[in-house]
């Protein structure tokens, strides 16, 4: 049985197929589209901030950053994206929504902070439909690719010295990739068929991180995530014949590493630059996949004007403003000697909540993915909203008792 993770674009070009709903057509490949981690602030910086730890909205891809949060926090977010896809002379536009992150972090001591999170890592959600012909009989084929990866994570960060912190994140990852294929023949019903592929993986993941403030104005951050071990469970069902086959075998998960630098230009301006790559092998796509993956490479650079903490500052000066650019080469196998690459820019905004109880973080990124030579050229616009609440949110003011 041919692995359904094969490049989805090949399916589109085999006969007239159209995207019916969902997000990026590329997300039907491998384990889905890798999402930008770190929250809305990181997205507004182009996906960076691995060495930037001066506020609550830190990029916890580097677990060492949690050690410098000033207090307890809860943050959660989601995104809305629009995709315009060109392939084979056809154009399609779709929208998608999804959650971005959920995190709870709090201090155990002044130097030791911990956190719990539920994070989306990858996303796959595409529906296609098209027509074909077999033995002089026309049929309609509908395919849905659905799944992704999420991780439940425990994070701990410790300040070793005034300018040095280390951190560790221990997570349990869940991956699932489903493909539903329905074939309807126009002239008869008895030949109609429905197939369901369902691959799932689960296993432990560990991430190590470090942060060093080498200078009052310069910080360096690093993280390393070794390869994971787990089990793949594969199910195949042929609905018409009510048959189900299931198998289980051990398999791995990709590792990742990255680093960044943050440079404070002035009292309220910071520049960041980051890079990250992955440790992928063929087996990471599943037990039946034989495609060769590409080593991913993500590069980003951004600038931020920090929010003023002065009481007399105007409301607009109490907001944080940021912008960034990014280059993202994905892990998906090459097609026609082309790699799947994103190029784009991002902007972001942080609006404080009254009484210093938290902030609302907004981000928007615009870019292009792939090329028509690869099989599809996409233009995307993604909006992210993240709400951050600190311990003041849950404190009740003491009532004033008249004397």
C-alpha cells in the first residue's frame, strides 16, 4: 500500500483536484505543518526571541527563559489564517482557525520557576475533491487529511547566577495522521469504496536550554531537543468490506536545536536574531514511509520597542511594538528539485491590561510558501491573539473600611 503521506501535490496533479476546506495544502505531507512556537510575541518577531527574557511573554522553546519571569502567569491563544493556493493553473482560497498555546507558569523560589503547558506542534487539515476515470467509468474522489501533533509539557528553569539560567522541559507528545478516501462512481453504486488510514505515535520528549547575559545589553540563548523514542500504531480499514488491520512498531521522533541573540540598542529598543534546525530521518514520518526528509532551517530577525513602565507615560508609549522577517525551510521531501520554503514578514503589538494584571498580545504574519515548480504556490496571512494574565488578575483588592 502506497504511503498516503506522499507529496499531496502529486495527488492534485494526477487528475483535477481542488482544495475544498482547511489550511495549507502542504500540511497533508509528513506529520503536517510545523507551527511557530513561543507565543504571539515570538511570532511578531518573525518566530524568534530565544535569548529574550525580560517579560512574561517569553519564548518557552528555550526552557531556560522561564527562570526570569517576574511572577506567576497564565497565557492562552489562538490563530486565524487565510490561504491562497495556485496549482496547475487553478486558484483556491481557504481559511483556518486553531489554538496557539496554553501555559501556566509560577515561581517556587526567587531563582526557581516551573510551568505546565499544552502546545500544538504541527497541524494537518486539508480536504480535496476531484474526478478520474477507471475502466471507462468516471468517478469522484474525496480525500481528507487530518491530524497533527500536540505536546503536554512540564518546564523548569533555574537561575544559577545573576546572568545565567538553565532549563529543562519534559513533554509527552501525541501525533496522529488520518486519511479518509471516498470513491463514488457516477454510473453505479456497488463499486463505491471508502478507505481509512490512521497512524498515531506517542512518546516522551526532553528539551534542554540555557541563557547567558554576556553583557548588560547582550544575551545568548540555546536549546537542544534530542531525538525521541516511541511507538507507531497503524490502522487501515476498508469500510465496504468491514475489514480492519492494525499493527504496532517502535519508531522515532525528530530532534531539534537552535539559538539566538538579543541586543538592547537603547533603553527601550531590542534587536533579536535566531536560527533553528531539526534532526530528521526517514522513519520520523511513520513506519511505512520511505521518503527522504529535508533538514529544516528556520531563520528570523526582529526588532521591538519595549513598553514604557513609567507611570506618566502616555497610553501609546505603554504599548509594545515589534516587527520581524523570516525564512523557513520545511522538512518535507523535495519535489522537482525544489524545497518547500516560507518567506515573509511579521508585526506585533502588546497592549497592557489595566492595573498591571497582564497584557493582550497581537501578531500578524504575511508570506509565501513553495512554488508552482514544486507543485503549489501559497500566499498566507495569519493573525494570532494571546491573552496573558499574571497573579494580580486573581487578587481581590482589600476593601476600604471607613474609620
